[in-house]
C-alpha cells in the first residue's frame, strides 16, 4: 500500500522574486506594474496571494494559460516565447512608467506642503503687520481729528464769551456842563426882593 504524503500548506504570501519568476519579468517592471496597488511597492518583499488576480490584471500579456497557473514553469515548446513576452511587457510598462513616476513621493509632498505652509504663514504675518500699521495710523488720525474737533468747539466757546462781553460794553454818557452862574442868580433874586419890599 502506497504511503500518502501530506502536502505542505501553501504560504499566504508570495515573494517578489517568485512573482518575477512566475510572470517572467524583471523586478523593476513588476514593481512598476503594482505601483498603484501598494504604496510601498518599491520596498515590499512579498504580497498576499489573495491579490494575485489584481496583479495578473496589471500584466495581461504575461498571463499563462488557465490550466497552467499552478505551475509557473512554461511548456518546453513555449520557452522561446518567454523573452519576447518579457520584452513586450517591459515596453508596455516603460510606456506607462512616466505616469507612475510623475506621482509625488512622500518626501516631495511633505517638502511642498512645508514650503506652502511657510509661504502662507509669511503672508499672514505680512498682512498682520500691515494691519497693525493701518490700525495705528487710523487711531492717530482719529485722535488728531478728535483733538481738532474739541479745540474748534472750545474755540467757538471762547469766541462766544468774547462776543458776549463786547455786547456788555456800554457807551459813556457825555457830561452836560453847568452854565448857570449860581451867585449871579442869587444876587438877582435878592435884588428883586429888595425892590418889592421898598415899594
């Protein structure tokens, strides 16, 4: 009776090297193909086997026949086609590579964010400084105008008082000289009396 050998459990992940061997492509081309699937595509060592369908969809020209997906080794008669297929895949990935490489890295994004933040903070500080100068200038003009209006009101009061005092001034009454000679009048009266008494 033949002894049944227990097959080892398949790992839950598959390494990048195994994927390169499976699809017969270089590591660089593979990493570019999965760039939009994994943020750390340029450093990861393995991927979940559950993602194989998504990865396969990224490189459709390299899919093996459906009955040979479990066996990564191609048939002998298909071996000469491996290099042309890999070249075609590389050309396809290189064509799309500029779009992938145009995506900013974390360092680029942080650098741009810091630069824009500094620019905005500087602009806010500049506007605040201008507002401070504007407020001080406005307050000075308000104070000057307040002092000016107060003085004009006070000056009008002074002028009113001055004009009122002028109105109080009266013209002097001219002196009427006394032209009567008192002694002559008395002498005349006494003379007239004497004449009446003598008659």
